[in-house]
C-alpha cells in the first residue's frame, strides 16, 4: 500500500490529540507551551499534505509559513509572560496562578 | 515494500513516539529534548511532501529558535534546589478522562480521514518550491507578509518589555 494523503493526515491527528492532552493535563506552563507547538505542527502537516495532494498547490505552503511565524511570535511573548509569573509566584504551575494582581 | 514508504514510517514513528514522550515524561528537560526529535520528524515529513523550503524553515525556526527559547524557559523557571524540575500533573481520574477524550478524538479523526472520498489530482513534478513561494509572498500575499513582519516586530518589543527587570 502506497503512502497517500490519509497517512499524513492521521499523523497530524495523532499529534493534535497528543498536544491537546498536554495542554489540558500538564501543570507546568512550559509544558503547556510545548503542547501548543505540537498542535500547531499538526495543523502545518495538514496544510502541506493537502498542498501536495491537491496538485502541488503552493498556497498551502504560504499558509504554513504564516503559521510558523505566528508560532515564533507566540513562543516569545508567552515565554516572557511565564518568566514574569515565575518572578512573582516562584513557580509556573498554571492552575495555581489565578490572580492577576495582589 | 517501497523505500519511500519505509522512510515515511520511520519519520512518522520518530514523530509520534517522541511526541508521546513530550506529553508524558515527568522531567521537563527530557520532554524538551523529545520535542526536538518530534520537530525533526515533522521536518522529515515536510521533506517527503516535496516542501523543501518549509522543511528547512521548520528546522531553522522551530529547532533553532523556539526550542532553544523553551529550553531557556525551563532553565530560568526551575529551582536548582527544589523539585520544580519534576512537573506535576492532574489527578488520576482527570488524566484518565483526558486520555479517553484524546484517544476518541484521534480515532474519530482517523476514521473520518480514511473514509472520506478525497478529490485526487495528479501531482506535477516540481524541482524546488522556493521561487514559487517567493513570487506568491511578494504578489498575492504582500499585505499579509508585511503584516507578519510588523507582528514579529511588535512581538520582539513586547517580549523584551514584559520580560525585563523593573528598575525603580
């Protein structure tokens, strides 16, 4: 059986559900961010698989580039926020950080 | 068994197994290094999908940028003395419920993907996607491209502003 569109989509689906699992069950903010990266990667796999099997349509690649740009911007800002949380609370457990201000 | 199929299964297994380590390992550092292999496997999948530029961009931006940033975050937010490097998780019941939900999502999506009758087009031979991507970015997607560059500038300034020490 040759590798087709479905194989890539199923890898993307597995990555998406693993990322969702990490986002919901992990307490550490950094690990939540890692789960987010997994979800964005699964979206990118879908974009590029559809780009190839839709007759090598390069517009899917452009969408993937914008997803990568957004992931980079999101990681930078989120890491800065996590560092601030650590400075104020001395931990980064997301379920204990329920206050915006003392 | 075709060689190309073997390479696909190699990359898919690397991706999925190290993603499972990312979401289940208790040590954050191990999770971060497993994320490296996940991103590398995804880059391999992109290369198999004839997306050479995206594969290189994935390695350079994700592994060279975002992963290093995440490892910096791990280093800066864990106590050397404390047990903070080990990450906690939810209670057992919540974990099991979430495991079932994400398994259901994965299986449901897999069934949906494999039963859908996708439109099949024949794939033309392409040598390199780079010049097509460049042309598209500077013609059809020019406004989105410029907005993305402004967004990156704002993200850099905002991150530096949020993360720096308040001096008063």
